[in-house]
């Protein structure tokens, strides 16, 4: 089976320039591929495939001044970036995702580029040889490095101000024969408790990572730093605005105001504060990832259930009917999609039957005791009250029990490793 491992790398100044150039190129060709297909659609022409656009790019970077700088940039990464954008198009046409958006350099905090497995070499405990980058210093994680012959591909990843290498490798799955207990779990996701798990006799509540003191401290500090940036930028903008009035005697137009807004953030003090904010965001992301991995490990490796039922976690459906901005923000920040994907991978690795309950199954609106359905229940409600049998229960405990009891008509079973 395919697995992945991610390790921190420490590129030097030259390697940072190479990484930045490749990431800029990947972002550029993605936007161009999107723009090209939108224009073709407006002209009633068919979308072109990634392979066709790669051929077009290869011609343009020899003739068009706008594309000349791509000549010499790692071509495998460019080709894969266009392929990723094609996958986004296909997901949209299959109604799995929304339409792809143009990528702005200012708003990108997490970027990756692909590289092939050729010329990878482990030089020493702290140095590996990577395509294009050559000798690269890594964190002391040599024990995590997979066998070189098993590596299929890799990616260089930038997360704010930190860089990582991720290897995708093939390995024998020895975990699928794990002795499993005769236990079945029903899991309902909750923005407050994160997960409510029913094991057939009792409901267990798992508190969200947002309740951790470390998470609260970092997010509170981030909020204060963002206020500092806002105040400094407002002060700089007002200064630039007054200088313009003194020089020209009239107020600037909207285009000139937009230029001033951008310039108001371009000071050493603001850049210093933004760097602190980015470091805090990395810490928050690490807390979330660590929490999700530990929770999935608890539900699979430690409990060792034979079956797991979980709601299909369609975020768009979860957002429907949510009028509170704070509640919708909690849903987005909870990373339910990442939890589901990690749970699917773990269940495949350990041979646990995983069932995704259909989104149209009324697990949140159905009484777990008598089966009566309450269509008036809202996402923000915390208590389920049944008018038929008088049952009063936590709405997420009720959902977990219904998910646990759902039948084969109500779920899609994910294939496990055989």
C-alpha cells in the first residue's frame, strides 16, 4: 500500500530561490490553464486537457515573452501542476467541488510542487540529495526515511515560513491482520466536542483542540498581533492619503487608493509582526494535525473496532441553514474533512470496515428511541426533544446512536485493504 512521510527541510538561500521560482511557475501555469479554458468556454469551445496545455506551454515559452521565464524551470513540477488543475475541473464537472479559483500570490500560505523519484539519495543522517535542490539539510528524522527503492514520488511543501519534503512510498501492509475486537463505533462530529462516539452501550465525548490551553493562548496572541497590523496599516494609509492631498490638492481615485492600501502594509514593522503571525499559524496548524492524528489513532489502533460508521461530512451540507457567522467559522476551522480522510486511510491500513452514512439519512433529526423525525431541529441546537416518546437527549449523542444503527441502505462502505 502507498504511505507518505513528511520531514522538515532547511534550504539555504540558493535553494530558497529555486523553490520560490518553481512555486511561482506552478501558480502561474495553473492560473493560465484556468484562464485559457474559461476563454474557450466563453467562445463555445471544448476544454482542453492538461497534456494539450503542456504542449502549448512548451511552444509559448520559446516564443512569447510572458512565458520565456518558464524555460529552465523544473518541467515535471509544471506538468504536474497543470494536471492538478485538470483534476479540479473534473471534480467540478462531477459536482464534487466548486469551480477552481485563480490563485493570488498574496493569499497563498501553503504551496507544494511535485518531483519524481529519480536521483534521490540519502547522504547522511541530516542531509539528503533531492532533484533540482541537490544536497538539502533535513531534520533528524533518518529513521522515518523510507527505503529509496520503495519511493514513488515526492513533494516540496511550503507552510508559511517553513519547508518540508514529503515522500510517497510503497510498503507491505502488515497492519491489516491486526486482531480486532467485536466492537462497532458510530461517530457524529460536533463543533464543540469535535466527536461523539457511540460504542453500543455508551456515548464518549472527545473535546475539540480549540479547548486546549495552548491553542487558546496562541490564537489570542494572533488576534492581538492582527490588531497591531490593522492599526499600523491604518496609520500608514492615513499618512499616505494626507501626503497625496498636500501634493495634489485633490483626493485620489479608487485605483490610487488601492495602491496606497498595499503600500500601507509594506513597512519593516508590519512585516516583522506578520512574520510572528505566520509562525503562530504554523503552530496552530500543527496542533490541529496532531489532535486529529491522535484522535484517529485512538479510534482505530487503540480501540481496535471491527466496524466504524461515520457521517459523510459534507461541509457544504453542514453549512446550509447556518446563519451564525461564528458557527460557520467553527465548522470551517474544525477540519472535519481532514479527519475523515485520515480515518479512511487508517481503516484501509488496519482492515477496519468503514461506512460513510449518506447525507440524506436523517441521523440528526430522527429520534434514536422511537424513530420519530423532527424536521424543525437546527444545526445550532444542543438538545433533541422527541414529541412522540418524550425522550430528551444531547443532539449529537442522538446522531451518534442513529449512525451506529443505520442499515446497509443508508451508507456507502469504503473498501479496506485485502
